[in-house]
C-alpha cells in the first residue's frame, strides 16, 4: 500500500509541476513579439516537458521496482513461515 501511495504522490507532483510550468510558459508565450521568439519559447516548453516526463518516468519505475522487491520479500517471508507449521487435516 505504501508503494502505491509513493507512486501516486509522484504522479500528483508531476501534475502540479506541469501545471505550474505550463502557466509560466503561457505567460512567456503571451510576451512574445516576433515569430522567432514564439518558436524559441515553444521549443523550450516542449524540451522541458519531455525532460520532465523522462525524469518522472524514471523515478516512478525505480519506486515500482522497489515496491515489487519489497512485496517479493514479504511473500517469501510469509511462505517460509507457512512451511514451518504443519497443516491441519
């Protein structure tokens, strides 16, 4: 459950950060006076979006692997405990 919360938190942080950056980007786009300025700002925004997606995807993958590893250890430990006691007939 904790792992799910960690991954959910990452997605929420991504959404909040993207919203903030997109609002800043819209302000920058509104301030553009020439077509080259507009193209440069759009290019910067696209690059920032892609970089953030790659970074967050990496972090989520790392957390997911950690959660899977912890779950596997828990299952292994529980399986080991179950094997120690005789089953009722």
